C-alpha cells in the first residue's frame, strides 16, 4: 500500500513542476517594455555620439602632433558631423478604450436589417406525409 501511495505521489509531483505559461501582458507591462526599448535605442545613440566625439578628438590631436613634427598629411576626408541625440524623451502611445477602438463594431455598415420578418414555417417547411 505504501509503495502505491509513493508511486502516485511521484507521478503527481511531475505535474507540480510543469512549466506554467507566462502571465498575460498588461498594458502597463507593455508600456514599460516600450519605454525600455526606447531607452536602449537612445543609449546606443549616445554611445555612438560619444565614440564619434572621441575619434574626432584623437584625430585632431594626431594632426596637431604631426604638424608640429613637420610631417605632411593628406587632407582629412570630409565626414558628417557627430549627431547629438539630446536628452531622453519617451512619449507613450495613446491608449484607446476598447469601445473607441472599434473592437466591438462590425467591419462595415449594415446594408440590410439583421433579421427578416418571415415565419419559421416559410423558412423551414416540413414535408407533408
């Protein structure tokens, strides 16, 4: 009897460790994820700007040192200026209520009434016996 109870307990223990699906996304979680994605993109732009500024500074120092040493350097290749991304600003997308978004509305305007006024006997005639 004990072996049967232990076997049943072990069989049911496997279902207790089953992977549950993730909870559904709430609008707040979606907004937070969108803000995080926007902040990550902005951080990448800031890093690119800082790298560009650093490269310009190193190139200017190299040209100054080469000119002081009397070396002739070719003219620098014209590059676009470093674009400053500015401060982080996130504008969340506008949320519409379900009724305003058209979720409960039919896809088009009705061209006929939703029901007809014919008796059931006309619509479903029974054969005479």
